[in-house]
C-alpha cells in the first residue's frame, strides 16, 4: 500500500545531514575573517552551532527511507533550514552593534535572500566600514550555493540521496522539467555543478585580470571573487553600496555575457561539451530567450537615448551618451530579465513608462534549468501556445490539436502543471502586493501601488530590486516586520516554484 503521509523522522534526519555539510561552507568566510582579522570567531561559533543542529537532527532516524512525499518535504525543509543556519553569523557578528543584520528577522531576510538568489537586502549600509569582509563574503557565498541548488549539490555529494535524487532535483529545479544528462542522477548533479563552477572561475579570473590593468582600478581580487559568487547564480548581492555602478564601464560590459549565460539552461552547455552544439541552437527556448534579451535591450537603449532618463540618471555621464545608453539598456535587461538584480544606475528614478517596461522584463524570467528566477521563458511559450490552441479548437470543435514545442508534443500533464503554477504565481503575487501596500501604510511608510507590486514581484520572482525606496540602491530595512516575514516566505516559495512548499500543507505527517 502506498504511503500517503510524510515520514517526519526520515525527512528531518536527511535535513540534518544537509545542514552538517552546509556548515562546512562557513569555512570560506572563516578564512576571510582570519586574513582580515574580522569576525573569525563569529563564523567559528556559527559552524559549531550548525554542526550541533545537524547532528541532532541526523540522529532522529538511524536508517531513513525517503518516499516521494518525503522528497517534497525534504526539499522545502532543507531550503528553510539553510536560511535559518545562514542567518546565525549575521546575528552573532551584529550582536552589540548598530548593524541591522543583528536583528533576527533582518538576518533571516538577508540569509533567505542570499540562498534564494533574490539579492534584496535588509540593511541600508552595505559597506566595508559597516560590515566585515567575512560577513560580506558570506552574503556572496550563500547566493553561489543557492544558485545551482543546495539539493543538487547534496545529491552530488551524499550517496544516500542518490536513490531519490531524481525526485529531489525535480522538486528543486527551476522550470517545468529536469533533463537527465547521464544514466546516473549523481553524475548529472556533478556535471551541472562542474559547468557552474567552470563559468564562475572563468568570470573571477577575467575580473581579477582586468583589476591588474588601468581599465578596472576598483576591481581587486576580493571583489572579483565576491561578484563571481553572485553573478552566475543570478544573485545580485554586491559588497559595494553602488552595486556594479561602482566599477568602470569596461567592467560593466564584462558582467553582461555572464548574466546572459546564467539565464540559459545549463544542460545545453553539457551538449556543447559533448560535441553536440546544434542541440543548443535548435532549442526553441534558447532562441526565444536570446531574442527577448536582444529585443528588450534594444528597446530600452533607444528609450534611454531618446530621453527616457537624463544623462545623470543613466550613469552620470554627459558625454559618450550613445555608448552609455546602450550599456545601461543592455545591462539592466540582462540583469532583470533573469533576476540577477545588479544595477549600474538607479532605474527607480527613471520615467514612468521606462519603469513599467522594466516590470514587464522582470515578469519574463530565465530559462528552465538555469539559475534565473521568474516565471521562465518556456512556461510563457507553452501558455501562449495553449491559449492559441484553445481559441482554435473553440472555433473548430472537431479538431484535435496538440501543443507542440520544437516539433515535440507537450504532454497534457505538463501543460496542466504549467497553468496551475502560473495561476498560483499571479494569485500569490497579487495578494502579497495588496498586503504590502496595506502593511506599509499602517506604519506610516506607505508604498504606492506600483511600488508594492514591484516589491511583491521582486521577492516571489527572486529578482531583488524593486521601485521607489526599494530600488537598486535602496533597502528593505524600513519595512515592517510583518511585511519582511511575508517576503521571506515569498522568496522561499518563489525559489522552489511554489508547488513543493504548498504541498507541505496538503500532506499528512507520519510519526514513528
């Protein structure tokens, strides 16, 4: 008989194993803390606490056995626990200081934003004067760990998860389907992470080399590593208060191709490495994704050049305005379409039409199987094709017309799942926007309707920057605690694409 409940002990035991392994990642900021003489103790204590929590959970079941429902619960719980564990260093490092991250809710917000690669921050003062190099590096590293997926990493490392690896990765993977690249799911997980690591190393090396030249005097090795950690996961955190605007135009251009790459299905790079590059260019979603990036960037660049924003608001230059408008248009689209969230200008101050255009760009999302957030290009394609199919069959009721993508028939179960996801996405987005507007009005810091919509979209879509005071150079710190807690939930739900989290509330829990 098939079990219809969640095995709580088995799920918590595996969560403990994941927490223990995750604690090892704190060794990176610990080393940074030792190098700079800042907050090393905070990370040593945090690692100890994380290991203790993980070991305690792990002992709840000596021989855990996961079923399909347990896999759903494990993915959701593991991501929530990752955010909780990730918040501990912020609280310890901020204790007794004026840092906003010392507050548990702000710390959890920052940690959830990092792991879900949202990039929204709960502190107004991101600078080396306020926060240590170790704390800022931890912010960057949480995004890198969450980019390709915590569960994908754990499947690649923990052999006991291999049995349910496909189900676990399917629940975590961004997009409507998981592409198995190798006969063994463990090898698929390792392949995806190796490709992800290779692009990260390539970007870090390129930025570090540029930093040795007069073209990028602000780009030192620390910044190269920090921004490599947050670009490929489409994260958006930066240790610089001005984000990528702190760097030269040459550096800004370097970010663009890597942000675009991060929004591509990483499985396609696997086929390129296997001497089958035609698979990439034959992929319908890839072609549409590149077309949308190019088209949106061209529209925005033309709009900025023709007066969509003053020269001082698109980078502060009064000469070379053509290159500046082109760079700002390309950069903002490449950043916002796949939810990276970096900025080279305060687009929250641009004219109304341009800001609404950027909201449209935010709705699109990256590709399935990428590290990008949002609804995803493939879902939009299938939704539009399904709508066209329904209109056609309404006029021709005797015709059977399947939905096709790239010549292949899309399974009706997949279509139904995409429609359910899209409906839930817009429903949660709208309800959250109403709550945010009412809650901010309650405390006397009201957001306008457009700003509330952008804030809701920025968190459930894991995009990061919104509009108004929540713009790319703004902060979520002033928001009421209730709104921040809601946004923590939105980021969690958005990263796992809604269904795995909501499924927790419709299955039973089995106690043994």
